[in-house]
């Protein structure tokens, strides 16, 4: 037993998280112990963009877990990056990667990568094209 700030004794055996935190579920329980996305071989980095596949609406909802459904709901609004999904679902990035692998396998989402800045056209060239179009 220890004393709190008022000097009253209290048990240390109480739970370390507060009642507002809700149920505590370990990340490995959400992914079934998996640490890598499924056999699709897709690498998910923090800026990978995830879009809900409109043709797959309603397919397999009964087999999806609550975390999968949360990710789907977040993607319904707009395209989200992996980092945004992780923050929006309040899940670790590693867990979101595994869950997105499941959703990709089921055909529920599509994944794209933004164009690297080195592959974007030079701003000077774009300005010249705009000037040329205005001259027409």
C-alpha cells in the first residue's frame, strides 16, 4: 500500500489505466499475431494513399473486425494516407499496415503512392506551357 497526495492509503493493485480509456486490446490481438501485411507484397509507407473501392461496397462486412470497419469508414469520406488512417483510427501504424493488407486482399480498398517530387515536371516548364496556351 502507498499513500496518495492526501495521505490516505490506497491499493497499488488497481488498474493502471483510467475508466475513460476503455477496454485495452493488445495490437497483436487485432492482427491475429501477424506483423506483416498479407501475401499481396505491397509495401505500405506513411504516405501511401488508400481509397475505398466503390465497386466492393458491402462485400464481406460480416467477416471484418471492428478495426477493419473503422478504416473503411475513414476511407468513405476521402482518400487517406496511412498516417492519417493510423491517427484517425487511434491505432499503431504497424497494426494499420496489417489491416490494410487484409482489406487490399479482399478488394475493399485500392492503394496508390504519390508521385515522388523528383518525377514531377519542372515548374518552369509548366509555366512555359501555360504561357504558350494563353498565347493561342
